[in-house]
């Protein structure tokens, strides 16, 4: 924000807890509800989405919005911030874990937000109507808008958002200068914010709340190899083998036989049919089914491999098949 007062940077600390509330103002368009794993081990932007891997959620980012790296003045519960190229606004995301004794009501959220603004030397000119915006599968966001004046006399439009997901409290805070807040560009930004938040979707988190980083890396390796098997491309499959793989020629012959013929005349289906993990080593079995489109019977086969996390990356190091 171009002229944001310093108290603004502390405002997200008011986000405490929230119970899911009914109501619908917008129907989200995002089709993904529960995805098995995020696309990367680190939080960040992936194909136009901001993915928070520690807590396992994703939010599509509107066009021309920028993901800003967190800095020293961030709140302890802040996980992301967004703006545009000219810094006309700033949106921050925060996450807090709710305690078993914590409860929340719509009235409490309004009163807590109002009191926190006063505590940070904002004078409230007006509290506008609280809105509820339904998500596809996570309950409803609560949005509380305020018109405020800071200690320097500058006026702002402030929006406080909150959403409960299990024991997590997801918060979003947006502040726009009042002189710009009622313009069409600002209204479009706030509409885009509403559209993004209501399309929040969930992944398995990585870390203490979910899967370990090691298991995450192995699952992504196995999923990548499974997809390569279905691609019909020998080159793609070879990328998953260690450079010193001793049975490469046998693998090449077997896979080329598996995909022989016109690629349009058959389909391949691959799946991970077994997995045993032992630290940096694993044994994986992949089932492959070929079905020719001329009506012949399906041909099923299975390949078994030893895997190793060699030099920080998983690779197939040996075959467990006799032929």
C-alpha cells in the first residue's frame, strides 16, 4: 500500500476463531474440492494458484495480482500477502489454530474486529453490513467492512474476512484508501477478492499436520512415473531411472513391446499397486493394463522396482522382476 499506516500491519492478529455459518452470496466456479497433495512441497504460486502447503489450502489468484514475499513486519500468523503492480491495495492471509475451548459467533467477530481497530488507533466512521459468502465445501466466509480513519487522518476502507476449517481459522484482511475505494477499479478488486476466497480448496498438508516431506516427495515421484507409463513415451519413463540402472536395456525392450503399434489403436492404464517404504529406500509395484480398441482382451502386467533417494532425489535403482 502506498500510504498504509503501521498499525495496519498488526491488524490481522484479531483473527481468532469462527464457526461455520450458512448463507450464500456467490456460487464458486472452482471445481476441485479435496485434492490428495499440493503440487509442490513449498508454499507459493502454481499455475495461477497460491498454495499454502503447511495447512493444505489453495486460492486462485486473480489476473495481474502479485504474491509478495513476507518480510520482517509480518504477523506471526501471516502466511501470504498480495497486491497489484502499483500497490494500490494490500491483502493479507493469516492462519490460526483454534483451541478446543474456543467458540465464535457472528456478533463476537464483529465486536472483536471493531475493538481491535480502536486498539490500533483507528477511528471507526461506519461499520457496514456484514456479509456471508458460501464456499463450495468449506462453509462460509464472514466479511465485516469498516470505514475508518487512522491516527494521521487518512481514511480507509477496511474488510475483515474469516473462515473456519476444522480446527483452523483462515483470515483475510484488505485495506484500500477511502479516496479510491468507491471507484470502479477498486470495486473490481474487491469483487475479485471475494471470487478468489470463495474458491478456496483443500489439499493434504505437508508437515506436522499431514504428510512428511519425505513421503510427499516419494508420492510425487510415484505419481510422475505412473503418468509416464501411461504416456507411451520411453523417454519420459527413462527420466525416473538412475543413471546406473543395471537393467535399462531389458526395460527398454519390455516397455517398447508394451506400447508397440499405432498409439491411437490402444489405451494404457497404469497404477501404483504396492508400496513399502523404509527410510530412504522403497519397493514399488506398478500395474499396467493395455486395451486395444479392436475389441481384444485387456493385457495386464506388473513391474516391481527398488527405489532409493539418491543425492536428494528419488530414483529407480533396480528391478525385482526375473524377466
